[in-house]
C-alpha cells in the first residue's frame, strides 16, 4: 500500500521528521512517500500560511495519486485545505487534527490539545467544533513557541510540553492529550513517559487511519461535495 | 495482533457472519477471535436488549484481554455498553457505530444511516449527536425489518436496503450510507455495486480502526472516566 | 398512589436513606416501596457499575409494576439504564439526575452539580448535554470521596460539600446547586442552611415529579423508542 | 397549597377553560385561584401580544403571592415573561411550554408540538432550543387557526388537531404530542382517545409540577439572575 | 435618512449620552431622533425592568415610524423586546447587543463582553447563544456596578472597565471586547486608548448597521413571525 | 471612503456585475474599486476552486490596502479565505455569505438560502453553522445550474430562482431568502418583485456593512488570531 505524506510547508527537515514518525508505525507492506511544499511558507502559523500552502498541496496530491498513492495524510495540524484535498483526491485523505481528535474520542472521555502559538488556538477550536468534539475537548492550550523552534530548541520545547501536559491533566482533568503540531511527533513517546499521560500524535494515528481505510476498500465519495473539481472551458 | 470481536447478542450465526466480514478485511498477522453473548437476547432491538447484553459482554472482554486480545470490537450498531467496555478494557474498544460515523465523516461531507427497526432510529440519532456528527448525518432511516430477518429473508432485506439507500442518495443528498446493523455487513459490497453509493459497514471499519490504534501503540486512557472499575470490599 | 423507589446498588442502608428522604416529601396518599439491587455493585461509581446494576433493576421494575407501582424513581444520579427502564415500564420513570436538572432549570438560570468521585464528572456532563442543560449548568464538580464514605464519614462529607457549594456559588456564580449522588439526600436541608444556597436533591424532586405525572394521568409512550421490548421466540 | 394560575390575555372564558383543566388534576388540598389579564390583548398571537401582557402579569403575580400563592403557572404556551416572572416571584414559576417540554422528554424520546398560527412556530422553536429539547422535538406544527377560534369553532379545531396529531405520528414518528396553546387543554383527553397518541397539555403538567416543587419545599433562587428586581430611588 | 434611537429606560441623561455617541458616527444625511422611555424603569437591570419598558417602547416605535423613522435602534444591551419591536416596525430594528456581537464576529475570532451587574451576565449569555456566537464569545464579564453609577461615578466605572478589559485580554485571550451597557458608549475611545484592545460599542455599530440596511433598501420581513401584530375585534 | 471589492474568480464580467450592484447601493463618498482574480478559476464551484483563488486574493487585498482601501468585500458566496483575508488586512473584511446571513438574522426569524450547484450546499451549510445561524436558516437550496450559466442563460436562471424562492416560502416557511451566489446580485430587485419575498443579496449588504464598520472607526483586531502573518526568515 502506498500512502502520500504531504507536509504543506516548505521545510524539508519537518517532512523528514514526520516521515520518520510515520515509518515507525507503518504496517509491513505500507510504503510511505513524503512530499514537501514547494514555494509554500516555511511553517504554517496562521490562516494565510494555510492558504498559501494549499494550491501546491493539491497539485502534489494529484501527482501522488497518479504515481500510485492510495491515501493521503496532510501533515499539518491545522488540516489546511482538507475539504479541497478530498475533492482533488480519489483515495481517503486524512487530516492529522481530525485523525487525532477521532482517536482521542475513542481512547478517552475528555482530552486537551496543546499547540505552538496562541494565534493557532482559535483555529484549532474551530476544527474541534467542526469535527464534533466540543463536548470531549476540554481546552486547546499552547506553549507559545513558533513552530520551527521545535527543531532549533527541542529541549526547551520538550520541557514546555511536559509542563503544559501536566497542566492539562491537573487543571482540565484531561485523560489524554493531543499534540497540536506535526513538528512535535517525534517527542510523543518521551512525553508519554515523562508525564504518564496518554499522548496522541496526529501523524501516527493518521497514517494508521489511512492504512485502515485503504484496507477496508474505501475511497472518498465522489458524489456531491467531494466530487472532483468541475472542469471548465 | 489479536482482536476480540464480540457479538453481544446470543445468535451464533450473526457472530459468524460478522467474523467472516472481519476476516475478509483483516491485515496479515491479525488474528480475530469472535465471541457470542451467553444468555443474552437473540438480537439487540431496543434499550432493554442492550442492557441485558452488557454484563456478559464485560466479562467476555476481561476474559478476552486475559487471553491476549489487544483490542475489542463490539459488533452491534447500538454500541451497547461502550463506555463500560472502555472502563473494563485496557486496549482500545471500538463501537461499530462510532467507527462507521468517524469513517463517514472522513469520506464524505453528508451521509445517512440505515438501520432495521423504527424503534432504533432515535437511539442511533442520539449516538450521532454524542459522536459529534449531527451536522454530517442527514438522516437515520430504517427498513422496518427485525434484525434476524436479515438472515431468514436476506433477499427481501437486500431489496429494501437498495431502495432505502437510493432514497438516501436522492432525498437526503447523502454522499455515503452507513449500514446501521451488524447483521448487514456481508451485503456491503453488493449494496455498493447495486447502488453506486459509498456504503460503509461498521464491522469493517471498526476492525481496521482497532488494528490502527493497536499499531499506533495506543491504549485506552486509564485516567479518570475510563479507569478500571473501582474494587470494593 | 404507589411509587417504586429503586436503588440499583446493593447497599440496603443507602436504600433506606433514600426512602427516608422520599417519605419526608411524599404527598398524603402516596405509598413508596423501596427496592435494593440484588447482586449488583455496592455502589455505582463508573460505567461498569451502572451496567452491572441494570438487568436486575429492569426485573425489579417489571415486578414492581406487577405489584401495582404506577411510577418508578431510579435512585442513582448516573440515571443508569434510564432508557431501558422506560422501555420496560408502563408508568413514568424518573431518573434523579434528569429530575434535578429539570427542576434546576425552573428555579434558576445557572446551576452547578456536585458529585462524589472525579471519574463521575464526565458521565454527568454527558447527561447534562443529553438533558439539554449545557447552557444552564455552569460546572460539574466533585468532592473526591467514594460514595459509601457518605455514610461512614458523614461529617467529613458534609464539610466538603459545604466548601464545594460555596465554591460553586462564588466561582461559578451558581444560583442553585444540584447534589450529584443519591447518598447525599439526607444532608440537603442542612446544606441549604449552612450555605444559603438553593440545594436541589434528585430524590426529592424525582418523587414529586413521579407524583405529578401520575396525577396528570400520563404514562410512558409505548410508541416507537419506548415500546415494550420485543418478544422473541 | 395555593397556586396562582394566570392567563396573561384578557379573555375570561379562556381563563375559565384553563381553570377547569387545572382543577380536574389538582391534588386534594391544592387551591387554584385563576386570574385574567387586565387591559392585555384578548389573545397572545405574536411577540407584541406577549410584551403587552407581561407588565400586568407581573403585578398580578406579586399580588397573588401577597395573597398567599406559593407557586405560579403562566397559562400561555409562549411562556411570556417567564424570566421576569421568576424574578418577581418568590415561589416557583412554571411556564406551560417548558413544563410540557420537560414532561415530553421524560415520557418519550421524540415528540412534536402543535400550535395555532404559523407565526407562532418560530417563537416556539426558539423556546424548544432554550429549554434544551432540540434533539427531542421533531417538529413544531400548526393548524393555522387563530387562538380564539378554539372557542368559537371548537369542532373544527378538534378535527384539525386530530389530523395534525396523526401527521406528527406518521410523518415525524412523534411518540408524543404537546398541545401548543393553553386554549386546547380541555380537548386533551378526547384527542388522546381519537388518535391513540400520548397527548400532553401544558396546563395539566405545569399545575402538577407546581405542586411538586412546592411539595419539595423549593422556591425560586434569589441569587443573581432571578433576584428580586432592584429597587431604585 | 431618519433613524429612531430609543432608550427604553426613563433616564433622559442616558438618552442624551447615547445620542451624542450616535451623532458622532452618523453619516452625513442621517438624522437621528432620540426618545426616552415614558414611565419605564430608570435603568434596565433585570428581566422585570426589561418587561416594564417594552410596551411604551413599542408605542414609541410605531409613533416614530409614523413620523418618518426608517430604522430603529434599541439603546439597551439586553435587547429588550427585540422580537416584538421587529413585529411592530416596518423598517429594520437593531438591538445593540446583536449588532455588537455581529460586528465582533467580523472583526475578531474571539471576544468577551463586559456588562455592569452580575445579574445581567446570564441574560447576556442567553443572547449570545441566540445570536449564534457561543463559539466566538469567550466570556461575559461584569464590573459589578449599577447602570446609573456609570454617570455618577464615571471615573470609577472607567477604571473598573480598564481593569476588566485587561483581564479579558489576558485571561480570555479576547481579541476584542464588547461593552455590555449602552451607558458605557461615550467611554469607548478612551477605553481603546487605555487598553490597546479593540473595543466595540453597541450604539455605534447599531446606528451604522441601521444606516446600512436602510441604504440597502431592506426592511423587516412581514411574512410570518415578524408580521404586524394581528388586529383583533 | 474606499472599499475594495474583490471577485476571487477570474471572470471579469462577474466582477463588473458585482461592481454595478455595489455602486447602486454605495453611499455618497464611497469609492469602490473592483478587482478580478488573476490566474484563478473562472468560477468558484467547490473547495478546490476556493483554495486556488485565495493566494491571489490575499495579494490583491494587501495591494488594495496599500492603495488606500479601508475595507474589503469578498464577492463570492463561499467566503473563500475569509479568515486568511482578515489576517492579511488591517481594515474590516466582509464575506458576502456572512454579511447576508447576519442581515437575514436581523430582518427575519427564519430564512433559506438558494445557491447554484448541489455540491455547494454542504459547504454553505457549514458556513451557516460557523456563523451561528443554524437555528435561523431553514434550508440551503440550489437551482442546479453552474455559476457562469447565470450570465449565459439569465432568463432560465431567473425562472429557476423564482420557482425555488417560492418553494422556500411555501415549504420552509422562509420569511426571507438569501441569494447564494455573487452572480445573482443583479436579479435581486426583480426576484423580490416577482415573488413578494424579502430577497437579500450578499454584495449589497456586505458593501453597506463595510461602510458601516469603517464609519464606526473599527478595524480588524490584530490581537492573536487575526494578527498579521508572521514574518519568517
């Protein structure tokens, strides 16, 4: 099975980080090919960054499916362009926020999400509402670090995440914590170990959900809203 | 990987039907062992039937995990005892309604559900609300046949399902249809073929979701709501 | 008028406590007969406890109605098996959580609920949502004591409740407080006196609501969802 | 026990009709004194009619409590001035729409409401949302007759109600029907008999709920939102 | 263009304050004529005050339209009698709470509201829900001052507002703040300057919205719910 | 005052049509300069079309503000890139769907929306939810015509709109109808005349709302979610 893992931003090291995480959990027989955004922002930190990353992402998804991809995972927690991607793709398209939220609703009654910058909090809250998890999500928190700092100041980011996960557990009675940025994925195991909390990374669960849907023989419905884009003269 | 597939009712032929469906989609290396309710109702057609099936189901889940099950799938679309099962289990527990609803939210913008008896419609509507899919689920429909008739009058059930799926597509603009009873699972492919609609069966997607969560290394959070039942003197 | 007061757990002293509360408010002419769960958990502290108490409760409700009960009150704040009980019964069935929430919505604009253990908080939050009171219920709080401690360490429980009611008033601007456990019912008057807050006990209001519905000549609708369980061969 | 039954409009025959209904279900020992609006509209058929009826109603409630009323029932299905009435009163105040909706949520999973004029439908829908019953209320219907026609053309109104209740049962799968106008209350038993549907009248259940809350020793919370109106210089 | 600015309470100095604010932002060609409640409460601080102010307000709106008013602004943040006013009026009717909430949803993702007395908080929360802004409104706060104190102790009120706006920004991550009382309108600019926060005053945006709707050639729909009150014999 | 009217698609004739509508309602002193998408889809008929139009739109908004635009109106009913545009802009940004929905909530209790293609219905439903109008919007309907057909087969489109508006009035009891495509704006008056229904066009009300917010001295909050995009190295 071939899965396209697309990082919509243009920072290749983030793609590699996500790919390492993905490969660690991929089933035997799953081949993951990762793509990085071309001429897109170096990180997705707001609505404009999202918007600027989507056209290239759609092209890459089409190219990926032409090359044999059976499912697509969008490796950015804002789930940029998710509806558009599902329209463009034939196979299932997983957003890592939606995948993580769905997993958290199965594994816990109440969870919190921890993202990077404060400005991303309302955007993620809106996704939580859209994915039907408002009752289950206690709070969207942040560590107030820019995305790329996760790579340049990893230890500091880790310490802040440990502290914030602990606050989610103690103040929110969160039973699980979702990591709200693709760039945090390689810390998942260490964060779980450091805090004792069930920590859910979107890349991990999205890759597995992609395998699951392909394995189930299911593809994106092409009736109505997710029909392929209309071809115009 | 070992997955427990538990049919909470006491009709072994339904368990076998569900097991055949499950095995058809199981990944290599997944071993599914199926269990049938003991002294539970022959079918789950209402809240009392649900309630009478849960205590035995909880015992079977505990026994199943003791025997090595890493995840559990409850093969009844009412998701009976889902919260209790998650409390009793260490591994992930999938309800086929929740699993199907989550898949439908990924593969389509709008879907409908088709169940057996009218009396089950409000119960499933409440599950849809609880799973956060009220905006996505157009309508819960039924074919007005008792559950066991799916086995005894299969052709009639099939014809009614084809007609109702078509109504969901035409009247609800449903882009996908979820089958609202475990006993319908073996008809999935034929229904898709007959109607051209994306048809989602809960057993299929729950088995795959179970594999996905186990593969992701995730287990039910034992903090707070899903902590193991308190032991009392 | 005959009302069945069923305590789904198997601790007779809790039944007696609830019965004393019920009799204190019963109208002249109301006869309350109380029943205790047989072979059910000694307290309901989680979803499994709930599930294990329901089958016996359903049998007792049927027996109670055969003996002349015109309405049933379930004396556990988790409202275990409420839908199933309404299916099994001909008369009205009151859950003490729903009854208390409905009373609180009449007597105040904003209220909080105080239960025993933290693990019960999400379960009660879900009931609040289901009963349509999310806008009215400020917060579900707990005193972090096991249920049976209400009997063994009554003074400590009382002091914790006084403190928590005060917090609900001061931090939540709660205008009324609902006691979130049947075992607290005999403290209601003292708590009101100690705090000056309107304190609502579910047993009290459920008994009165049962009298009200019987007095109104109303019974559970047997059309569709609450029809008697289907009889199977 | 003394209960004030206030008809906010100025049509005395409607008050008498409501009073007859109320007395038929009142408990022994309950004394109901009815009041009619003074210089208010002859019927409440819209938001302005509501608004014009409230100031007099508030004065009558204060007078009624001064005369010994322990609870108040507002006999108009729009629940005009309900929040203001609760502010003005010390005892519990029941709106017949809220009381009927709460009873319907106990006695059925899904119900519909049938009112008089089309213009009242959105107003009642908003009450249903406010009372937390959006998931339970299938539809607000109307028979397209002015309120006073219920008295002048009773047979025609009855026939239209029978037809509309049947539609609610057949098209909405309504398990119970709430009568959406105080002026329909005397037809309740006949409508039940004619249709076989559980028909709920707001005056009946509001009177019984008033008795219940007084019997429970509960009064309107005077903390915060329902505190008595501020006295100003 | 003529706009009626109606202050439903009977304090003329509040009307003048509101009028000064309105005239400061009115477009050239807009003529605003202000009216003060006659025999209504001196301030609106609760549901009864609201109710007592509406009948006169409806009469003034009718008179105002007869005198040429093309739109109406109700200068009280509780939006008293808004539905009734729309029924009575032919032109658009703006409530300052709804207008401010709609503006805040355009200018920010998350905002908080600051009102005067604690008792007004739940009322405003209910308006927020009704106007569809529950996801956008972080919190309704108050400074715990009676309305008229805004005029008699202006500096104290100002200081309390500065402090509370700062708390909204810091604790709620509010991106804008809505002033929750008409009597605060003249402080808007100074509050913005003192805090650096986008502060939205309802009178300002309601006047501009009134101009906008009249300029668009739109009037209140007279179909169904907002049809003119029925004339009765 | 200068307002930027941006048509995100690349069909200049649609821009001109929108501009004519805008100028017809603009206040004296308002100068509207219209821009057409460059290298964007010829029409916006789905999520991909939206996504492909946003990057150019953001650039044009920045350029427009640099040229003196004080507010921006996005002339496409899907409100593509609305959050990103607000991030990019300093002045208020109006989406014509949100503006129309807000106006409809002021002018009516219940409205319906009529768009072009069936595939756009779920997208608009999601906007309705996001703008808090689910209770107010009866139904999103469509005439099943591609967007550009509004220009090439105007009479046919008009006839279909008349028929669908009539259905909204009769079947939905819609009190107002919102036109769900920028390309319908010039038909507004004729549709109102032909049907007698209050018809709301998004361009009209968005232009007026833009004037209103600029006139109020309000700009987009730059705190948190709508802060300008982060500048990266």
